[in-house]
């Protein structure tokens, strides 16, 4: 079949280049699915999963090998960290396809072909369908997930967690405003409260709660929300 592909047979060439579908889940306990099923265990080993998620959320989905070694194997010397990274990439390519992680010089790039990441999907849906976007949020970003001996990764995850909280809270407020416009005051109030749970100092969220309470006939509840804020 490889001979046929090299001779330009289109059907065979296409079959050889199709990557397994990869779904990465960052909200709640992180995980992955490959072709819609539970992945091979190597894919969800902590540093392997951390590598996949980090690359998927990196600018242009790429990072230099030196950067990745310092991120996930900072305690190892250069030679050993190279071996660990090379082995991680080798195992992931076996399970996810050779073209999922592409090497370009000293840069490793993740292919977007048949790739889905819940945090990126959230961003795509946020404006046109806030309710559908919020259905993706199963918990905090990388909830309960930590990588030993990788402080730079932990620092990145903490920063990204706060960024995602801000984003999700904003979508909750937007969803609540739509509920308010449809006279669904209880739903709007709940959305505002959920947003405050993520961002306690959000003025937009507390205003939503107050307006929803007042329009729903609960002026005392609106004042209480203001005093709590």
C-alpha cells in the first residue's frame, strides 16, 4: 500500500494520512478520547497528557524542544531530558499517528487534523450559543491534576485556570442576559450567581443578579446581593 501511495494512488494515500480523532478534555478532571473511545494508557500518563494539552493550547500549537524539556523535565540534565521527551513523543506517535506531533527543526507542532479541545470549543461557541458553550464546562480547568517536579507547568496551569474562570464567568453573564431579555428571571439570577462563584468581584455578574431579582419581584434579594458584593 505504501508503494501504491508513493506512485500517487489517491485512495491509498488518503487512507495512510488519516489521523485518529483526538479529543482533549481540560475542564474537570483532564482526559482524552481517541476515535471516540477510551485512549491507550500511554496517552493519559501524566506527563504525556500534560504535553498534549500544553501543545494544543500553545500559540500555533507548537513549542521548541528546549522549552518542553524545561517545562516537564526541569530536574533532569540535558541529555536525560532529551531522552524523556523523545520517548514521550515516540510513544504518542505510535498511539495517535505519526503526523499528530510533527517535528520542524527544533520545534514540535501538534496537528489540528481531527483534533478537538473543550476549552477551544468553548471559545468558538461563546458568542453564538452560550448555553451550549457552558455545557462543556464540567469543572475547573485541569481540576485535581498536577505534575510532580514540573513547577513551570504548574505555574502555567494556575494562570490558565484563572483565565478560563474569567472566560466562563463572562459567558455565564452573557447567557444570563439572554435569559433576562426573555423574562426568565430565575434562570438569569442563577447564571449571575454561578458567575459570582467563579469571579466574586465581577460587577457585571452582581448587576445581573440584582436586576433579575428586582424584575422577578424580589427587591430584598437584589439588595442582599448588593450588600454581599
